[in-house]
C-alpha cells in the first residue's frame, strides 16, 4: 500500500571536518507524514535540508551517498536544482514571508516558474490560501503586506506559498515551534489534510506532535538513525533502549 | 547594590557625579561646535548672497541665461541646468554600476574575491578629487575628442568623472543594505525553486530598496557638490548646453573660478550662486532623511 516517494541510502554529510550525518538511510512514503525526532544537534534538520539540497548553500558542506526522488538520484550531475526545489517544497522553522503583499507572496513561486496570466495567478492564490485554511482571514486584504499577519497566519501563508507551486513533497522544519498552541493545532489539522495530496516530512522537537500527526517516525541521535518505523510502534514498543529513554523524557 | 560601591566615601561619590556632568558637557560642547559651524556658514552665505538676489531679483537670477559680469548680467540658469544634468547623469550611471557591483560583492562573488574587490573600491574614495580631474583631462577628454570630436571638455566628460567619484559611496552603502536583508528571505525564495538571480532581483533587492535609495540620494549629494574635478573637465563655458558634448559650467565651478578676482555685485552674485546650490543640497538631504524614516517605519 505504501509507495516510497523519497529515499536516502547510506547518506553521509560533513560540515567541514564535522560529520553531521553518519550513514543514514530512510524511506519516506507517498501520502504519509514522516516525523524526524531527536535531541538538538542530532542531524535531523540537516537531513531534512539534504532532501531539497538546501545544504548546497552551506560553505564547506560535503555529501556522500544516495538520495532519490521517485527513484531518481537528486545528486546526479546536471540535475535541475530549481525543479527539485519546486517538487520538494520547504516550510521553515521561523515563518519567513517576503516583505511584500499577501498576494505577491503566494504568486511568487508560480511567477518564477513562468506563470504570468493574472487570471491564472488569481486562481492559484485563492486555491493555495484556501488549502492552507487562511483564505477566510485574509481574502479582503490580499494587497496588504504579509508582515502584518500574526505568527500563525504567517506560517500558514508560508505553507500556502509552498502549495502554490504544487510540490510533491513538503519538508517542514519545526514549523510550529515559534507558534502558540492554537496556531499549532491549526497547522497540525492542516497537515492531516495536506498528506492526502503530498508526501510530508516534518522535523519536530515535540514528541506529542510526532505521535499525533506522523504515520512513520525516525529517531535521530548523534548523526545516526537509531530506529525508524511506524509511529505507534516507535512510541509504544521501541526496540532500542535509547529510543525508549528519549521518548519517555529521560534525556534530550 | 554591590558592597564595594556601598563602601565608597561620600567625597568619591561626589567626584563621580561631577565627572558624569563634565563628560556630558563635553559631548554637548562638541555637538554644539558642529551646529555652530553650520550656522556660521549659513549666516555668512546668506548675508553675502542676499543683496545680490535682491538687486538682480531671484527670478531673473535663476532663470537668466546670460552670465556676463562685465555687462552686469547675472543669470545662472545654464549653470543650474549643468549642475542638475551632471548630477543626475552621473548618479544614474554611477548608481547603476555601483548597485551592480554591490550585488556582486554581497550576493554573487566568492568571499575571497569580494575581499579583494571591496578594498579597491574603497580606495577609489581616497583618491583626491584633483587627481580625478587630472585623469579626466588626460584620458577622458582626449578620448571624447577622438570618438565624437568637439572640445572634449564637456558635460559628458563631467558625467563620466563624477560617475567614478560616486561609485565608492554607492557601492559600500548599497552593499550594506543588501547584506542586511535577512537570510530567511533568500532561503524562502530558493526553496520555492527560484534561481539565484531571480532571488536577487525579485526578493533581495526589493527588500533592500530603501537602503539602496538612500545610497543613491547620498551619491547625488556627493556629485552636486564636487568642484575641483569638475573644473578640470567641464569646459566651464557659462552658456546653455544644447548637447552632451557642449562645455558646461556647474554652479560649484562658477564660484571657484571667479571668486578670487570678483568684487562688488559680481562677488555677491557668486555667493548667491552658493545660496542656490545650498538649496538643492538641502532638498537632497531632506529626501534622504525621508527615505530613511520610511525605512524605519516600513
């Protein structure tokens, strides 16, 4: 039933001399939510950023191993980076709307991918905002600056901005850690909706959140995946002692 | 409060209080000196310049097209036009080149290359203006004669030299503005599949807009006030330019060229030229101020 959308195999990554990922392998299934958990500095965000090659921006970053999207090696020579990032969208930890209008924020992605017609853009913007459960709150002020929105609204705007380019995979890097509980819940509700269309990979510090939303969970520790499997199994019958210690709050 | 301070004797406490006051006064006096210098210059300029404006008439003075001190004709419109054309022309060219260079340094060039180019551009700011003028006279002017004919000393030569002179201001201020754009904007754009160049021109540069605009306005200020280099390459003819190859005389050049021998109404008319020049500079500074204030609010 579960089809692999993205997979990493024997992935190793260095920042300079520091080995941030040590031979990590993980499959991420289509139309499901994969949660990456683990203490700070364990490499889960680094792993996430490898999936859309945002680590390319980091100076001194070196990668070995294999990451595949629909079976295609994303590190192969001549691979279209812009297309990869269009297919694999990303929501950041801190909401980062551009300092422009709500409308222009959403239309930004489609525009850089060549859509010019106003009517088409209008439709995309409305659909994306509805998809991110933000339309009702902002439809009468699309031309106003996105910087005037609340933190939770800004994060949903960023989700809408990603959806507007119709990605296949959505990466989320602790998307609710800067938000209040009500905004967090709205975004979690949204994720249940989003996984019907997309493959979602989410980094979270919040174990309840992983338990609530994820189908599969991978536990990272010191650059390695200690254990990965169905969320229920990870939380109820962890196979590894370290996993059990972490999820029961004994460290981390 | 910590114990060491509590044990201080009353005499010492008083001493610190006085020291505090003295330091404040020094700050105040230094600031006052700057304000005083400005006021003295303004008062002096107006006292010297106003009689001429009254005698010639402000309107005649700024719209008159003939400058002929021996014939008692004092019209500075050709010089105002020359100043404005030279300033805006150079600000456009220097502003564009400077902005592109700033984007290279801030966004495109690898760090080691930026670290080589940046000090070179800064060095450009340290070259005395008379050297710019000399270079213009020896290189730019002959080049213009060769390419287009004419006298060489011209509005075009002035614009080229001023463009080079405002580059460092434009580059360093724009680079600072572009670097101040949060990294999160760039990441957000790249993560949506935008290319590096799309990110620079559609997100980073618009986000740095007010800082870049401020750099542009300050470059205008630098260009309009430049004198020495301009005298050497402008040609200094006080008639209305009809082509970019005509010799021109910007306001600053007019004052510097004639003040040493002028007397009476002629001298006063030169001070009045200074008053007009000052008015333009005040407008430029107010614009810069408004741009910056808008930045803080936005």
